[in-house]
C-alpha cells in the first residue's frame, strides 16, 4: 500500500516537501530552457550556479543602462553590483504578470542611478562601444526624423549624441536609454519606470525633440 502523505508526521512531511523542492530546483538547473523567472527564484534561494548564469545573462545590459544614464563608470559599476545584490534578496517579490525580469532589473537600476545622480553631478565619459548597434540605432532614428548631422564624421556624430543624451533631464534620458538604446517596448519601459505606457510615449516624444535640438546645438559648436 502506498504511503499517504496525510498520515506522515509534520517533520516527515516537511522533509518530503524539501526533498521535492530540491529535486525540482535541480531539474531546473539541469534544464537547457531555464527562464529568467526560474533563475531569479533559484538565486534568491542562494543557488550559486543560478546566480552566475543570471549575472552573466543580464550584467551587460544593467551596466550599460547605468553608464548611459550617469556617464560615469564608477557609478555604473556600483549600481550593477547593487542591482544583483537586491535581486538576491528581493527576487522572490518578482511577479511575471507585471512585466519581464529585464524590466524588474532596470527598475532597480534606475532607483540606484537616480540616487547616485542626486549625490554628485555627472560628467561626460564614454557611454558605449562607438561602433555598437545600440548607439547606431539611435543615431539613425534621430537622423531619420531631421537632418541634423550635416557632414560630421561618424565618430563625431556619436560623441555629439552621447553628450546630448547625458544633457537630457533624467526623466527624458531614461526613456531614451530604455526605448532607443536598449530597444525595450513601451510596456516594458513603463514597468521599469513605474508609470503608465502613455507617460512613456509622451516623454519619449518630447525627449526625441529635445535630443534633436541638442544635436543641432552640438553640430553648430562643431562647425
């Protein structure tokens, strides 16, 4: 006759549940199709392998976001470390119905960046790989709207773009970084920023207009 779990003692039932959880976690680790949510739950439980995989998958995007928002490598490094520390302790609060894990991480990073920006005035530095697709995409997008680059060389255009993005107010800068540089959709950006989709859309429209104006100013200075 099979064992009835209802006839087990509380300690035996707890042991059985823990064994089942351990087997489930092990299967999740061995599975080639682990989702971000699976990894986040595992690392929140102290699983080192899950943390390493999760960190390798998302560290680059978090670091670039912090760097593009602040313009300082020191802030970007500190924010990246803080984000994954929070993920370890608060990952269990992640709700997949509210948005992607990426948006969850961007939201944490954004809070740390804004705090850092309040502490010190950012300065201009290298924001990304000059030949990177992300910067190039924004250059093409802004250029498609208005011819503001003239005959500037590509590297000069990118440098002007970096300065223009950093000169935007934080509320506009973050939507440009998320939607244009990181190519997040409006819903994901809204989840990361804790606002409505319509707010993201209107801020992005205004941000691109401001960016075009700053690019024109940069072009005039270059000339």
